[in-house]
């Protein structure tokens, strides 16, 4: 039985004692107090009338354990979803191309970045911090009201509500953590392949978006200027050839004035004349030596 000294109310909360069975590391049975009230956020939404807020959750609480608590011991009310305060979002390591149904979401995710691919988890489940709370969204308003009535009734009658959870604690939890800290090469390879696949999908989506932005005018009729031209990127050899031509074109002309041209022509004529005279003298010397050389008998 739950202890009779526990208060029924703590402000707007109804105090529900939970009996926590012992485990191998702590075999003694303990009592944990769960605080439940109708959800009353500062900014209500459409789900507020069918929601309850539970505070001081057990550290091994998760969605399945909270569903089982209300379904089996508190009137059978069905919970649609559980929003635990500060809980990490679930990771997905299956990559971007999971199904054709999620095509639009996959495209938006690829444009923003690689968000759902990460390293394998080293913990099989997340342990909550002390005093954590959660919003329990039921299937309808009637189910939420029924669940609140059952919580109040169980608290008044001091009914024994046994807390059960499928999350391993103690030595088993840390043994699993040690095994997950050193994943196999197949798991790591699958993770890397998934990351690279989604990265390629993101880059392809980004390239398509940039290509479309070049030709689509905005609301004011202007076309956004983006990196790259209409043509594809030039090859390295072509770029170097264009740079050399531009460099030659930018050089100052050697014969800018007319007198420089005349002097250059005059120097060229004198050089040709000197070369002609040297060639003529060479021929005369060769003729003078002709006939003087006699072959040996």
C-alpha cells in the first residue's frame, strides 16, 4: 500500500504515489511521487483540452512506460503521444531516401543540411534528470478527463500503483553502454555511407536551386545574381591560355613612335649589308685557296 502520510494535493497538482520495485543494484522497494494536473500552458493550443502535465517523472520514464501506466492501472485511457521536457529527438540513420511519401520533407532537409545522420548512439536509452516533466496528449478530451479522474481516485484511496519500465538500469545499462561504445566496422561503414549519400543529395539539391535562381525573377522582376555564369566552368588549360593572351595584350607596344620604326628598319638594312659583305669576303678567300691544295700521291 502507498503511504498514508503523502498529501493529496500540491498546488494545482494531484500527488500520485508510485511503488517502484527493487532492482539488482538496489533490491529495496521505494515510493516515488508523481504530480499530475490538467495541462495549462501560457499560450493554449488545440491540444490543450486533451492534455495532462506530469511532473517529477521517474528517471527511467519513457513514452511506452507512461502509456502502460495509464492504460493498465489508471482507467485505460489511451495516450496519443508524450512530449518529455528536454528530451533529445530520435535520430534516423537510414539516410535521405527512406520512402517516396516523405519526398518533400527530404528535399527541404537536404537543402538545409545533413541533420538526421550521426554517429551510433552509445546509450540504448536516455535517463531523465530528476524532476523532469512531460505533456501527455490523449486521443481526445474525454480520455484526458477520465485519466485525471482516475489519478485523483487512486490518490484518495491510496491505491498501490506499481511503476514498470522496460529501460534497463544498473549494471545491465552500463554493460550495454560498453558494448555500444565500440560498434562493429559494419555499423560504422553503414553510418558513413548514409552520411555521404545524404551529403550528395544535399549538394545536388543546392545545385538545382542555384540553377533555378539564375532564371527565375523575384517579386520585383529582378533575376538574382548567383555564382557561376551561363556556361559551365572552363578547363584549366583554357583559362591559362586566356590569361596569357590577356597578358600579351596588356604589354605596351615596342614601336609607339614613327621614328622608332624608321630606326629599326635602318638597323635591319645595315645588319643585312654587313652580313652580305662578310659572306662575299668568305667566298673570295675560298676562291683564292682553290688550286693550292694538292692531294698526296
